[in-house]
């Protein structure tokens, strides 16, 4: 039987603000209603 390693803490991913470069996980809960309604994840051609 394999030995248990015990508790291993995972590295947490911080939520990003709307102004940051990467738009993969943007925190919309802190935005106001108007900004949330107009927010687009992808700013480019198509989609």
C-alpha cells in the first residue's frame, strides 16, 4: 500500500482586475453593473 503524503497545499490563482493584460480569469464581482454588462473577454477580430 502506498504511503499517504498528508496535506499538500495547492498554489492558488489570484483573481485579476479588469485592467490586467490576461483576460482568462477576470474578476467581475467587483465591477459595477455597467462595466460588467459592457465587458468583453475577447478584444480582437471575430468571435
